């Protein structure tokens, strides 16, 4: 842990809050800031042979380095053989793994209920001569199409349906067949689950969401064990230039310090909202892995430490859903999720998700639980009239 004292070292591994607050910080230097400011540099002073770590702005940047170390400490605490690469967005991170690991003639397995941009990714992969197979996240259905695959892509919990698969089981089956495994960890965050500890080769996420949590940064990252696969990811980032700006990287690192506080509050409130929605006559298809009667609860409890801040449910019609969203006062009608301000949207407006017209994805923020529950229940009452 950066900046730890030598005379009074912690006698145990630091807790998640301590780790989040101090993750990725350099060793303290007298009169220097705890978290150095962003380094804005397209190039660096470079006399002689380029033997140092920073040469050109598309390859490395000190601000990325601090952020990448911070994320690595959260995704794989205490593991020195792990590296993290930051990207300009979550989709840049996703694309880097898929297109750096696959070539014409290979086969990849994707979830058919994942993020709504995945159909566009599938079309591009197929255009490059890569076979794409799909299966749902729930019930570990991707197991049935694994034979001969080069890469298995898992999204657990899935977005927006919140299904969960047994990551350990799928990883073991994929590795037995010679396939690599990537897990989209966006909904869970490293404080909800750690895919590398479950055996995955890559943990990939959009840092735009709960990791940074303020709705003001576009960011993505890939964490994996050092070796050939991650070298290929790094090479892909260099080729396509999908790099984060230094200001975005600095804002992200600053925001990680409050991650544990935000996650704790948002998860607790999400459970309260989900329990308030359970049994409501207007609501069908309620999903939240933390609910004891949720279809994914058993599996989620075996691999997740927290269940996330997103709830999904369905109202009777599109018009009903739109009335509900309009009636909310503490919840913004906006896409994305994971921010300190609660948001909700009717997912069917985007296309690409196989959901009913009245399907709602609700992202729980950091408001007082009592206030948010009251607002949601009042909006349900008003929209049902």
C-alpha cells in the first residue's frame, strides 16, 4: 500500500475503505500534494535513448499510472502479477479485449442479454470473420455453446436484466476447453465482486458508472494478469489510441477515494427500494440480486460481496412507465447508472434490449433511503391513476 508507515505497519490487510482512500497514491514527498495533479503532456523531455517510462502521450502518462495502480489494488488486492490499463470509455475497454484476442476463424461466446451495444460489436466481429455465439446469462446457459471457443465474455450481473451466472463454473469449463474468460464487472464494481479471484483472465468495466460515481467522467479499464493477453490489450490501445485524458484519469482517481462510502450507501438504499417494490401490484418482473427470492440470489451470494445499486422492474405499459418517470422528484430521467444522484429510464426507448415497453432500470444514488423510497412509492401511486 502506497505511503504506508514502516514503524507501525498494519498488522492485517487493510479494509476496503482504507484501500479505496489510499489506492494508487505515490509515496509521500514533503510539500507535495497527496494526489499529484494531472499531467498534461503530449510528449516528454527525452534526450538520448528512450529508456524511461514516459516518452509519448499515447503510450503512457503518470496520471494514468496512478489511476491504474489504484484500480489494480481494488480488483486484485495484494497481487503483484496483475496490471490495469485505462481507456477512454467502457466500450473502448471492451473492444480492446475482444479485438486484441480474436482473429478471423476464431469463435467468441457473448451473452445475448448484455449491454445494448453488444449487437453492434457482434456485427463488427462477424465482419472480421469471427464466429459469434450467444446464450443468456441466467442458468449458466453459455456453457452449452463453449466448445471450440477462443474467448468467453461474461456480463454478471447482466445489464439491464440483472441475471447472474456462476462465474467460477463458467471459468473452469472455459479454461478446460482452452478459452480465455473476460468478465464485465461494471454493475458489481471491485467492491461487489473480483472476477480475477473467481478465475477470470480479464476484469473489464466502464469507470463511467459507479467506480467514479459522479456522472462527469467517461472512462474504462481492463485488469488482468501480466502476460501475453494483457500485452496484446496494451498493444491494441496503442494502435487505436483509445486513451483517457489526464483530467479524466485524475478525476477518476480522486473519486475512487469515496467509492466504499458510496457503494455502502447505494447498496443499502437499493435493498430498501427493492423491498419496498416487492409485492406492489403495479410492479412485475422485479429483479435485484440482493432479494432473498430473486432467481439469482443464491448464485450471487456465493460470489458477490455486495449486490449493486441497480434495480429493474416492469410497469404495465409504455405510457405507465413514462408517467412514473415524470412523477419522480428525486430521480432524474437519464441513462447510465451508478451515480450519487438516482436515475431511472425506460430502457425500451433505446432499442437493442429485449425488454418490455414498460421496463424500468432504476439506479439508486446516495439520497437518504427514506426520502428515495417515499419518492418512488409516491410516483407509483400517481402514475397508476
